[in-house]
């Protein structure tokens, strides 16, 4: 082979070797980068899987907590609401009113009666609020997103609690009621014109301590009927007890009750009647069942209230209208 041919052959071999080396280097780098990308993707997928697993574990723990701790209270709340609603209907019966009469000087005491009827009504109206308070201690609002049924019931119970704080707002709804309980000389004025000057709502600072009378904190449960009665009488007989004013103010609209003399309170009771019937009904439905945002009175409740005939037609009709409007707006705010 001639020298030129040898040189060409050597150059070709060198070029081929260089090309092979470059290819090898490229492949090595590409493989390295690909492996690196795969490792990153693998890590990302593993992290996503871990996050998803963590979310599932959190949801399971939340659902278990709701089932173990909240569900028994939900059942008790439903029963309490049903009973309270029935007792609210009974307040339209004039035969009950005599047992609600004040037996103490209304200008000197907060708690004005210790009749068995007052105590029974007080406990019936406090028990759903006590269930709501205990439920608040158990559940986390974030956890409730995993159970639509429990969440709705909890929100309804919170609305029932809020009714007691909204007396001025409820009085101002059309047709507007004259209501001005916080004025100079209110003790004297409320005796002469109770519909206007008798306080029919509460502040949170008075409502919460009254609810606690219905809770046995050491045992983590509601008080029994006998326990509540003993507490009521103990507080009644001790005007210096710190709970005396709060419990007295909760019962305040019940003392000397008639719907005409407590028109704001009657409206508030109608609001709670709607809410309590909804809670009782919702507790029996599957969580996947949707409920309406509006509220309607049970026909049987309307019939019972009309049959008793001791609530004036104008007051009865206006209280129905106010209750449906108030509860609709309150639920809308809660859902918003």
C-alpha cells in the first residue's frame, strides 16, 4: 500500500475512533441524564404517593373520630331536638302558663320560680345547646369536611345556639316589634309592658354558663334529669352563686310567659322549632342525600299550634314568616 493510501486509511481509522468515542460519551451522558430524570420522576411520584397516602390516612382518622366521638352525640342531639321541639309546641297551651308564673319579686331576684314546669322547660331547651357544646369540644371543623351529614347537623346546631343572641335582629324583622329591654328603670317598665321591656334574649357571656348547668363536665356528658333539677334548686336557693344570674337570664323569658307578653321570644322559639325539626330529620338521612336550603314548618306542628288557639292569629302568622326568613338567611350565611 502506498504512503498516501496508508495516510488516508489511518485518518479514517482515527476519525472512526473519535466518532465512536464521541458517540460513547454522548450515550453515557444521555444515559446519565435520563437516569437522573427518572430518579427525579420516581422521587416525585413516590412523594405524591406518600402525600396521597397521608391524606387517606388523615381522612380515615377523621372519619373514625367522627364515628367514635361525634356520632353518639349526634344521636343524642337529634333526640334532644325532637323533645325540645315538642316542648316548644306545648308552650302554646295556656294550661302550662300558670306553672310558669314568677313566685318571687321580679325586682329583686334573677331566678323567679322553682316550679317543676319551669325546671322541665329549662332543661328541655338547654339540652340541644349542651349537646352542641359537647360536640364542639369533640370535632375539628377541618375534619367535618369528610362527613357532609355531620357537618350539616353541626352547622344547624350552631344556628340554634345563635338564635338566643339575635333577639334584637329578630324583633326588627317585618312586622317590626317594639323591643327595648335595656333602658333606665327597666325593672319597673317590664312589669307594666313586658312585651317591650322584658329581656327575651341573651348575651354569649350569659348563655354559655347557663348551658354548662346542663353538662356534667367530670363525666363528659349531659346531666340527668335529676342532676339538673338538683343543680337548678341549688342555684335558685343561693342568689350569690355565680351561675344564678346566667341561669336566671336564660329562664327569664319563661317566667310569666305568654306568647303575647313575649312576642320576640315566641319568634325565637319558632326559629328553633324549624331548626330542631330539621336536625332530627337530617340525623336519620344518609350523608349523600341533599337537603333544601329553605325551611318549612311541619304541617302537624302548624295544626297543633292552631288547634291550641291561644296564640293570636296575627302573632302566629308573623312568627311563622319571620322564622322562615331568619333561618333561611342564617343557613345561607353559614354555607357561604
